[in-house]
C-alpha cells in the first residue's frame, strides 16, 4: 500500500520536471496518433486519459468527435494541458481515486505512467470501474528485459527512485492485466522509435518502407515499452 508521503514525493518530482523541461519531457503529440488508431475511436464516445500530463494525447485527439477528459496529479502539467487542448476537461486527482461515476467512458488510455504508480492494482480497478461494458483500453508500459533497464537502471543505479521509475517483464504485465480483469486483444512494441527513425531518415533524403504497426526488430519481450490494447474481461463485467 502506498503512503501519502510516497505519492506526494512522486507528484513533487513531476511538478519540478514539468517546470524545468515543459512539454519537451514527453514525445510530441503526433506520436500519440498510433495509440488512438489502435483504440479504433469513433465520434460520439468519451475518452479518458489517465495520467494525461500536459495533454499530448488529448491534443492529438482533437477533431475526432470525442468528448475528451484528462486526469493527473500534477497541477503544473494540467495547466499546460489546458492551454494545449482547451477542448478537453482536465481534473487534478490521484489515478487511484478517479473523480468520475461508474461506467462513464468508452475509451481509456494510460501512457507511460502505470509503472510509476505505487498502487497499480487499485489504479486498474478504478479504470475498470469508470469504463463502460464495451470500453477499449490502451496502455503503454515499460519493459524490464532490456539492456538499458537491467544494466544501466538497476545494476549501475541510474533508476529514478524519486520519480518511482519502474518496469516489468512482458509476462508480468500480461499476468497483472489479466488478473485485474482485462482481456488482452493485442500487444505491440512501442511504435514511436520506428516513427522517429523514419522521420529522421526522411530529413536526409532516405526513403523508408516502415509502417506504424510493426512488430519490431527483436522479440517482443525485449521491447523497451509495450502497447497493450485491451477490453474488459468477462470476470470484470
């Protein structure tokens, strides 16, 4: 069980980071389009981005015909989000206590944040609570079976404990989501590195055949980050 002090410490780290680095701390808004495509969003639905930060995903979702909601515990990030995506509604709250009624949302995202949350089981239960029966979910989570994580972060001690930087194996994430009550529809490696490489090559005049939905160049379990596309499992209905 997380303590109030630990959650406050993580919040302070994020506030300081956003003050110092602003939106440069995250990948650009256009990198989130692939996640919306995987969700198969349709006009008229309601989308909630949990740990929305400065609203990059919500900004990219503008014009999609969705009602947009974001929740984060960093007031600094939320202030930036309100400027970037004024059409969205932003709420300051802990992801373990979402300020929404049961069965409110058609789409729920949590991008690059779940591994930093101390009360993950409670956070997942809250997302299922506010999701409609046919809701779709998209999470981006960090993998632990990489050279960078095993050697640099863990053995060499570069892991950011103050910001609760964490990771888990593909198997561990899969078991956690299934145990929580999700049905896993697809798992892909993070697509942003491929998109970034494609953009860089185009700048120097090299044409590529990359697509945004690639399985990657290494076995999935070694991916730096995993995209989980999910629905509710029958046990969670």
